[in-house]
C-alpha cells in the first residue's frame, strides 16, 4: 500500500512538472518581457507620424515593434486594416505574422490533464480509505491481524478469576500442540469456541493468552471490520480470512464482538439482502465447510449471546460456549495478586478486605482500582501503595471522586448526616444484614451527597424473601431519619425510593413472593431483536390484577417504613449522637460504629487479626517470603477510637 501511494504521488508530481514546462514554453521569455515597453495605441500613431518607428510586426491584435532608438515596444490594435497604410506612408517596415498552430501535445495536455489529475486523486483517496492491497481497491481483503513470532506475551498465568474458562481453552491449546494425543482416541477438535460474559470479565484477555500459549499462527479481527458500505464486501472478507488461515493451518482465528455480524437473521430492515446477513451467511458456510483434518479453530467473544443467530450457536459451528463470569471472592483476590505483582505494596494491605469491598467487580474494574490506588500514592508522594489509597480508590471507582469544594449549607449537611446514619443504624439493628463498612457525608461524583457502604461477608447467588424485605427497610432508613429529626422530608431519598419500589415490584411480579397473588409471574418482557433491547412490557394480566399488584407493592413499602421507624425511634439517642460525630468527622468507619453501638468486631476482621497472612505484604504472598508483622497501626487505631468515644460522651447530653 505504501509503495503504491508513493508511485501515485510521483506520477502526480511528474504531471505537474510537465504542465509547468508547457507554460514556460508558451509564455514569452522572461528577459525579453522585461525589455519590452507597452505603449498605448494612440502613442503608436503619434510616434509613427513623427518618424520614430523603425520596424513593426503584426500578429492578429498584437503589434510588436522597434523604435529608431533601438527600444522595443508592444501594443494592441483595434483597426488592423488601415494601420498598415499609415505605417507604409511613414516608411515603416511592416511584417504580418500568421497565427501560430497549437501542437497536438499541447492540446492533449491542456484537454486531458485535468481529467487525469482528478482520476488520480480519486484513486489515491479510495486506496487510503479501503486499506489498499493487491486486489482491486482492496475491498475484498480481510483486515485481520496475523501474529506469528510477534504473538502477545500474555499467558494463562496472567489470567485469574476464571479457572473453568482457562481449563476449556487450555484443552484447545493442547489439541493444537499435540493433536495425536486426541486423534488416537477418535476425538475431534472443536471447530468453534464462543466466550460469553459481561463487559470487562476478561474475554479478550483470555484470547490473547491463547495466542501467547499456542505455537500456531493467530488471526485477530473485530466483527465490525467485516461490514462495509459496499454490498458483498463483508462476505468477500470472510472468504479471504479463511483462505489465509488455511494456508497457515493449524491456526486460530479470533473474532471480537461477533454480535456485530452474528445477529439474528430476518430482523434487519433489509431482509435477506441485508449486507450484514450476507456476511453472516458466508461465515456459517466457512465454519460448516471445515474438513475433519483441518486445524483451524474459531474463537469468538460477545456480551450479547441472546441476539446471536441460532444457526451460529449449534454444534458443529460453535461446539463450546464458555461462560466468563464475574469473579467470586476468591477470584477477586487472585486478580488483585496478578495486578499487584510488580507494584510496591505496604504491609497493611489486606487482600481479603479489598476483595470483600468489591462485590460485582470484574477484572477490568479491579485493574482500574489498582491503577487509581497507584495514582493516589504517587500524588501523595508515597513509596508504597497503602490501605488508605486502596480504600479511597474503591470509593472513587464506585461513587466518583470527592468534591470537597462543593458548598453545602450547615442545614443540608445536618440533613445528609441524619439520612446516612439512618441507613447505617437500621442496617446494624437488623440481624443478618451486611455489616456497615463506612459512612460518609463527603459529596462524590455528580449526584452523591453522601453514602453508607455495607460490606458483604460472602458472595450470594440466592436472596430470600426476608433479605429483600430487610434491604427495603434499610433503604427507607434515610427518609425515616429525616422525618423523625426534622418533621419534614427532602428529595435526597429519591434514589432510595426508586430502588425500594423496584425490589418490591419484582418480589410481587417476578419472584412469586406475594401471598395474595400467589406463585405466578406477572408481565412479560418483549424483546426487539433488531434493537437488541427490552423496550416494552406485555401486561398479560387484567386491570384488577394490576390494582392488586400496586396494593401489594404499597403494603411491602409501608411495612418496611414502619419497621425502620420503630428501630430509629427506639434508638433515637444513638441516632443523634452518631450524627453529631459524623458532622464533625465527615467519615466514620465500621469498626468505630460497632464500638459506639457496643457490638463485637465483625467475623472476617477477627479472622484477619488471628491469621498472620492477612497482613502480609502482597509481594510476600506472591513470592512466598516470610511474613513481618507490626503493632504500630493497631496502637494508633485504638488511640483514635478512644478519642472518638470520648467525643461521643461529651455530646451525649447536647440538644440537637
């Protein structure tokens, strides 16, 4: 492509030079033009009658001449019929020059040059837009990147938190390395492996690890690279991709975001002639056309398996569908170790606490968390990443950066403090709820004025009816605290009410947790395949049932509100004292809150104190070095908590 571009550029330069030369030959010589004087026609007549003109040369409307003094001149005439008589009467030598004939070369250049120049520029830009290539305009050439000796350096050791997916792909790599081991037993290599999972779970990282582990050519392309504005280009590129792979087999083809070309057929506006559907048809043919002895494996990744065409998912095309799910507690801890291998980490960093503080985080979120912690440590001129940096990084990732510059009145700060303490106090008083890890009234992000963070003890995949009711009660604790303290409510609980209402409605319509309506699912989501989203709900129930649903949702919300009100009324003094402390400190951690309420330490924290490995430096966990433990942090923390308890005691009798 670069060589072709250089050749086209050279041709354009040569054409421009040719035009310049033609212009030079067609124009008067520069030196002669400087020596020639332009005189008016009237002056010519006067000079002729005065006998000062020696010789003239007439060429159509132009007259060139020489004065007797030797000076040359030029002028333009209007009456070329009578002028020769005037010149002859004054003894001036007259020569009439016939019109010059234009050469065929000059005529050719002046007529065809603009057209050729425009064609050359158009070809040049089309090559640049389509990527060039040896084929006509490069349209049909695949844009896949081939990796041979320059394969990614990522290996399976760099992937954590998805052991099952790694095992599936390790078997594929093993088949490519030692095919005889499987063919002796009559096993057949999987023709396709589809990686399914939410964004950021590590699907692309797994494919890069396969490329790094397998000693075979690796072709990588995105699903959107197949589709072009010209009809038939996508199908041609699919054919070209598989032709290249067959030349280097055994080989691996990786298609990222395959849903760009693999969506359900018949859903587009173009019907069967849609360009994307032609591309998908060609892909289906290529995958199903493999011979038994071929060594080409197709690996694809998507986060929308629900919109893929059924023909693409059947056995014989994608034989395996590997789910890359969000990591559990152990997986998050392993991912943290991977990202902290080459970083300097302080000894007080507790991986178990960090893993518990990040439920729902995927690999990309954890990588971003570690990077944020490193940036904060560098900003604070620290030599190692400490626990405060990780705590702050988690808050930044989940709620946004602190906005201490936001001006909030004392009245609003007091409302926010009571609101957040209301959440925390209700959560602490409900048995079995997730323990409170932190309360803050420092604004974060673009909306959060404060937050109460609960830290799950373990990952949960099933939630009971009572747990959902407890969640609703905790969500309503903030609004209840505002009402008890100020006798009025604010808009600060809008998000809490929205979440509580959503949970209550799902309990009634989806989970069958309503005694009045029974074990039925009410309402059906309608999927629009072409849009790929749920855009409408089919109400497959009567208006009477709809009224009953609203009544049940209202009943659940009211019961949660009454329970929160009872808890906060019984603990009114604690609510006020803790709110005063929060107004002064702006942030309260869960340990201090437990001590203020007279609760024992949380189970996982007691385990962390008993187990030395929980406070070992991360580099020691990775490399297996011996642990070194200190008591300085414990002493400082105890002194700090005693001071806070004294402050609460002083404010105990204060009237709020």
